[in-house]
C-alpha cells in the first residue's frame, strides 16, 4: 500500500449515517484531514471528533455542498434516499446531479461512492436507485470508485439489528421466503478498511468493486449462526402462509430499527446478491473477519456504540444499567409544540422540573407511577435539588440529568424499574418569531417484555407529553409577561 499522505483532505458526505459515524473517526486515526458533512451539523459537532471539520451539507442545496467540498481532495459519498416509488429515484437523481454540479468547480480529484451489490435481474427499487447514483456519477469528469456492499455485520447495521431483534424477542421464528436468498455479509471493520484503502489508491478511470465477506450464505444461515453464538434456544419454523408473519408492519413492531431501513433491507434481501471481490482483494489484501468473529465483535461493541454518545452523556449509571440484549435502536414517541414564548422563558420553566409544578401536567399519574416503582423495590428518593436550575448529575423524582445544553436541550435518564433503558429529552429550537418545544421519550427495550412495556405506555406518553408541552409554554408566556 502506498505511503500515507497525511495532507490528503477527505470529505465524508452523509457523516451522520451508520457507516459515516464509524468511518470519520477511523479516517482521523489514519491521519487524514477529515470534513464530516451532513444535515445534522449539531449532531456532528456534539461527537467531538478531534481535528474534524464539521459542516452542514444538504444534497438538495447546491451551495451547502460547495462549502463542504472547499479545499478537499477526495469525496466519500454515503448518502441514500429512503423514499418509495418514483419519488425514490427522483431524490437519488437530484442528489447525484447536485453533487456533480458542486464537484465541477471543486478541488476534489476522486469520488468514492458506497453503493449496493446488484442482483442479476434487479427488481428492488432501493437497489436500482443505488445503481442509478453510481451511473450518474460516472457521467462526470472526476474518476469514480464505486464500492458495492451487501449485508454489513456491525453494531447498528440494519440487517444485523433486525436479525438480532427477531432472535432476542421471539422464541419461535417463522421466517419468510426472503431469508433463503444469498449474499456475502462483510464485517464493519473490513468495509472501513476498504474505504480507507481506496483513498490511498486513487484512480484515473471509473471502476466498480464488490466488497464481499468470507462466505456466500443465506440470511437464514446467518440467523442460525447468530442463534448458536447468542446462546439462545430458538426454533426456525418455516410456515408457507399466503401472507407471511414477518411483514414490514410486524417487523416495525418487533424491532427497534427505523422502518425505512427495514423496508430497504427487505427489498434488498428478496434476491440473491452474487459478488466477485477478487479485484478488490488484489488491490487491498486483508485477512477477512470470519462471520462468527464479526457477530461476536458487533455484540461486544453495542453498548459502547449506543451509550458513548452525546444523547446519553456517556453516563456511568446508563452503562451500569445496560444489559446485553437491549435493543440497539431506541423506540421513540413525543410531542412537538410551536409557541410565541421566548427561548429564555421556556428554558427557565423546563429547569423547574420536579419543583412546585412537578412534571407540569397530570401529577396524579406521575405519583401513581412512582408508587408502583417503590412497590417494585426501587428506592430512589423523590424531589429535586434546592436550587433554581438543574445540573448534570442532579436527581429529579427518580430521573437523573445526564445532558444539558443551555437553551437547547435537557436530557434525563429514566430511573424507575422497567425492562429496558430510557431517557426523556426536552429540546428547544428558535425559528425567529416562533420557538418549538419537543418532549420525547426514547426507549431501548429488553426483549419482548421491554416491547410490551413500551407499547403499553405509549398512550400515556402521548397524553402526558401533549399536556406537559402546553403547560410549559403557558408558564413561559406568563414569565415573559412578568418581564423577569
């Protein structure tokens, strides 16, 4: 491999996505100067990646792309639309064309595009859309390396987490026909190695590589391998029903993986995805991670990937309470309200949580929940600190403040006994003449019990958060009128 050029400047477009948030720190460790670009700039900044330039970039707004590409040598494109039907192709087309326009006057000399492996006769709109993006990029004058991957095995990867949730949450699995289709799963670290290596091997002409793992296997075989490694006793019972049990709607209830990712996954798994990775392995030789090792590594890294984030404040109590088998992705429910109340007023009211106003709405329901918690043996004392504002580490009626960003967000760790790990977040945004207040609960369920608890509590959450938001806005307006 050529000697590393530490001056190479790399833009990772789509840095807040699954691959991007792993790739950015990986590249910085190799010595590259990295620009992390995505629409969620605040999220990027909160990661505190050392030496990384974080910037807003939207593939549907050309000017933001030009700013992101400024001074860069290599673009790694990780953006994919998650729409349906013709809208999916149009969004992919717009994104690719806008990117090509922004590249026209940039300093970028090489584009690396992470696409998807293609079946012999594609009918999956999501796979076709990935191919379309690569085809459009190759119409431009800048050399493009398209790296096509299939199933990725790593913490947070959609295919891995859906499989994991199915096995952890169901004692008997009735897999649909698409689990019989074959592909070549690849470990996350191996994929990152390939992306990094392609930077060091720039091209003078367009090229396409398949990034395949060490085995060509069906999704069912992958599930069987996972079951054996997890120590769970599970039965795979194929039932030829006209309408299969594991439909998108059912998986949406069963797994915590976001529904758009599940939909794209199912479409991609309905066909065999053959691969030929000989050319890539010759260019970038490496000992590939075995399937078993990749699964074990992913399970071992889940806690770190979930909890070492700004959302959780890397809180030690959250780490202490995390259990193997908790859902990687969090279930979420909330209520968002727009108000004329000032940002200062809203922030002041939110920090009175647990005081005279309690949780601002339906105090009887909160007290009832606390009594049940005490009956279950949880001895967290009620009340809040005797001060006007809250700080990280404060306990408020069984909740713990784990993150605080002045006039932006306050996050509390769920402290009561329940099958899972959760947090409650108050988020403020200033939109000029109006402000928005978002109150959301996030829940990593512990297996089937955790899912049942979540769905049982969802109606109460919707009722409580609506009332809380309205009461907070009302108190903030009162404070604004008083002028202090």
